[in-house]
């Protein structure tokens, strides 16, 4: 076997060495394949092998492989979806709001807009703290401003960053944002979109749903959103926005204290029967993501997944020094900053029945086919890894 071969990456022909990763081969030919972690975790670098062959190194999903792990073994044609190039932008925290007992909304005013595709994520660094990965989204009332980024952060016990929101991290705090990254973004298509979220996984799913209603209104939309308990079902204003916009297949779930129209249990309990024509997006806890991925694979539906995991990166020495130089806020100030939005303000909390929930309960519980199963297709299931920390 020759030591070199020819790769065609998104119509650009380059020479490559056998055994090098697809990312390294691309960089050697001045072709950048989108990537982030390079360890096979984020799946930002998943590409399609159009023809020829590569050594997938155990990362194959249908005809797709992870370019950070798969290596060159001969001539091949590779393709990937074009996404905005990762860049860095500065900003400041403009607003911190309590959406539920566990979920905080952080609004960051940007020095300049940062382009991303709905469903992607960014790496955000609050000054004095280590970077974390978050999914930008839009306001729960459906409004969007390119000069700001909205994030949903779950407050974790002992969380290095989430516990400081409203205390050390207050409006005016400096921020650096790097991105976008991620493979689980909205793509053009014709078939139904099935969007599933658990907890703060609603952030990328809400971004996807809103974009689909603005750009792909011809597609049927199924929304399933859940939380551990009713108090933290913070996405209700967004679900009502979708109802007002004509979406009828919407189900909200709670594992504890559910009361109609909120359904008891987990989002996976109400996943409709899937088929070849469906495209599934799921974001949230890894258990939910893995369960939905398995069901999508079994039905040969396309699936784009984004698993949220707790962050474990400790602060650097510089970060620790910066924290020492900052004065913590008083408990009274913290309570004020993290107070819920006033009723009648930008985010309304009126809770209306979710259209279709009652009618779908019996049908979903009996697990009938929403549509007949279709021949096998190529499932694609990239994952990310982040959670409030």
C-alpha cells in the first residue's frame, strides 16, 4: 500500500498520508474540518464518507465517522456540513434571572455578534473562572437579539460557577465566548422534526424549535420537554409560544408531582413511533439522550444528540487569584439579583393546557405506530458534554 493517497474533502482535493487522522490530513491540505475536543467526545467533527474507505477507529455511525479519530487508509471522498468558523468574542453579563428553583437565565451583551447555527454550543469563560460549555438560546418569550446571548444554567450543589451566579458573578462581569462548536444543529429537510429535551437541555432544543418555525414551517414539529419536578418545568412560556405559533404536538412531563396538562414520567415515555422520514434532536441528561438515541437507531431515524454532563475542570491559579480580588455580594443583593421576572414583564408565566397532550396520552401509552416503520436509514448521533457547574 502506498504511503500517500488522495482525499477529496468538500470538493477540495488534497494529498494525505496513510495513518494520519482526517482532521490532520485536512489541516495539511489547508482544509479545516470543524472540530473541538479532538478526543471523540463532542462529535463536532463527524463527517460523511461519500466513497472510498477510512479506518473508522470504532466511531462509525452508518457512513459517518469522527474525523479526529478515523484515519486515512486509501483514496476517499469526505463531506461535512459547513458551519460558521469558531471565533472569540468578548462580552459582559447584562442580566441574571431566576427561571425556576434550579435554573438561571444569564444574558450576555456581546461586543459583536457571534454567528452560530441553532443547536450548537459555545465555550464561555467568566473572568476569574474556568471555561464551561453552554448552548446559546433565545428568550423564553421567543424574542432574539444578535447582540446578546442567552444561556440556561442549572444550579448544582457545590457548582464552581453556577453557585456564584448572582454572587461573585453579577451584571457587569466580563465574559469571553469561543465558538460555535457542535454537530447537533438544525439542517434543511422535509420530514417531521421530533425535538426532545430534559432540564436545561431545553436551551438548544428551544433554539432549534424557534428556528424551525421561522425557517422551515412546512415541517411537522413534535416537542417533548421534561423536568424532574413541576417547579423546574421552566420552559412553559416557550411551550406556550409554540402553541400560539400553531404547533399542536407538544407534551410536557414531570417525574414528580405531575398534574394535567403536564404528564407523569420522563420524555422517553411519550416518544412517538419513529420512522425513516423523521429527524430527532435530543438534549439533556446522558440517560435521556442515550435512551432516545437507541430508539432512533432502532427505527432508522436520523438522530442528533447533545448529552449534558457535569463539568469537572478546576480553576487555574490565575482564576483563583482573580476570585480573591473580587468582593462577594451580600445575601440580600443575591436574593434580589436572582429573583424571578415580575409577572407581566418580558416572561409571562401563564400556564395553558398543552394542545394534543390529553389526546396523545392514551395513544402513546399503548405505543401505537404514529406512522408505519420505514426501511433502514443511516442514523447519525453526535453528542456533546456539558452541564451547569
